[in-house]
């Protein structure tokens, strides 16, 4: 049995030329727009160590089924406080069956760019959920992973007190992955969802939304990472679907899965995400990464004028790998947010 314990302390110093909506991470979804009292206010400085992590990895490769247990946490809990405990991974694996809480089948964590800011690009697919996965190796370099996962739908509603989100079935999907050493990988993933609402009140005044309703959500995600000349790496991802806002690193901060149309019918909201990143190694110690992300949602009037509509994200950094355990990075970030009524 191999047991690895890794403590990864981290500190981030951030300086915003204007209020970006979150002192600890650069989240384009939270950037205040015109009309928001939080917009403006001058420069903001902050320091935090919430990105510090604890990891435990236990493996038994010589035992039948090669069992593995993995645990990881950081301190970005939504409950607030300086160090709010947040689970990131806890799962077990045996005979290619994974059970627990970790990356969903729709996500490709290998295409996240090497950013200094802890949050990462707006259009990255962020899908850590309770799940059961089965991975099947097809032929050399090819594998398919099948998964059933926690649905956790977050539909927008005409009246938050009149209807509630309800899940009738788990999210289900698969990914197919091709990977070759010193070349890179390509992954295609899909997800299917049942997004529903349950009426609990007759007091809706903006449409007939008190009936129980459900709608099909679906998504496609094509991603890849490629090793180029030297140690340079190119990353790219294209995501499209209806009712998949919860899987977005940015749109997932809001109820972007579904909403009611003018007739009071529940519809899955179309989502588009584009991500590209490039890492260049100047030498053994220095590297730089540039990345760009774009997200666009098609909205319904019932969401209101301040509903999340689109964001742009760009980053450029330089990192100094002082030794194998210590890295120092400096990064510039740009973000732009637009709501349904066109406010920015």
C-alpha cells in the first residue's frame, strides 16, 4: 500500500483597479454592472490563503482491482470566514469503478489553463459532483467513461417563492478520450438531464407556472490539450447545450439551467462556452500562460433584466518555478460582464 500525504500552502495577493465583485478570486460572473450599487468604489487590495490544500492519496496497485482512495480539500466554503472548509474530492476506485465526490463525466480537468488566480477561466467546465463512474479501455490510446451523477438542477423561476426546482432522475453521460504520450489528448463528452419544477403556490402573477413541469437538458463538450515544440502546450474547449449552466465555472453562480417562457412553459436555456489557452516555457524555471474564455446564455424575459447573459475573460501571467515545491506567479486579468438588459 502506498500512502501519500501532501500539504500545499498558498497565499494570494490581489489588487483590483475597480471593484470586481469578489476580493479573493477573479469571478467575471460577479463583476458589478451599471445600476448595481456595488459598481465602482475604487481600487481594492486583498490577501488570502483559502487556496491552501490538503491531499491524501492511498493506492494498492498490487492488489486485485488496484484499489485507490483519494481526498482533497481547500478553504473556499461558501459559508464565509477566513478558512471555510470545502471538500474538493473524496472517492474510492476499484476495478475501474469510481464512487464518491470528484470530477464529473462532462468535465475535462486537463484543459484548465495554468493560471495564477485560483478561480480560472469563466468558460471552464466545473463539475465536481457525487457520482458513480465506470471506465472501459477500448483499444490502446482510447477509453470511454460512463457516469451517473447528482443532478442538482437550479432552474430560474418567475417567482422564487411560487415554484421549486425538483430532480426526477440523475444526470447521465459519457466521455470518449483519445490520448497519446508526447502528443496530447482529445475528449468528447455529453450529458443528459431532466430539469423540473414543482408548483407550491397559486400566487404567481406573471404566468401559469404553478404546474409541475420538466424539460430535457443536454450538453456537448469537445476539448483537447496538445504538446507542441519544446514544452509548449495548446489547450482548447468548445461547449454547447441546453440546460447546462450549472456545469459552467461562471454561469454556475446563478440559476442558469432553465426558465419560464412567455407562456409559462419551462425551457432549458441555451449555453455556449469557448476556452483557449497557451503555455510557453521560457526555460526550465520560467513559464507563461495566456488564456481567453467566452460564455453566452440565451435568456428568457422571466429571468429579469439583471439576469446573467455573457462574460469575457482574459489572463496573462509569468511564473517562476523556484524549485520543485515553490512557485511564484504574477498575472494580469481582464473581465467583462453583460446582463440581459445590456448593462455592462
